[in-house]
C-alpha cells in the first residue's frame, strides 16, 4: 500500500532495547509477523499494518507496512 518504515527501540534506553530485541528475536525464531493497529497521535484515525521482524548488523528492528483494511472493522 505504501512505504516501508523501520521501527526500533529508543537508542538512549538500554532497557527498552533489550525488551524490544527479545520480542524481535522471539518472532524471528517462530517465523511470525504481527498485525497491528497504529494510532500516531490522539484524534487520528488508526492505521492497520504488519510488523515484520528483521535482524541487521547488531540491530533488531521491525519493518512496518500499512495494509488496506475496512474501516468498519476498526470501530
């Protein structure tokens, strides 16, 4: 549907990086993706997307891709 975005933990928070990396590694080991609902800020419409776990050189992250989803199922 659109651009692919990277999602990663806050680089200044070691604790957040560990938790985030654990989630990415768990999803990679099970070969699964997550269907997510993302609201960027209060009052904005939600967007549906897929989080795809990826492991690059010493960096664990997700690729986020928006998907088309009927808006009536979001209410």
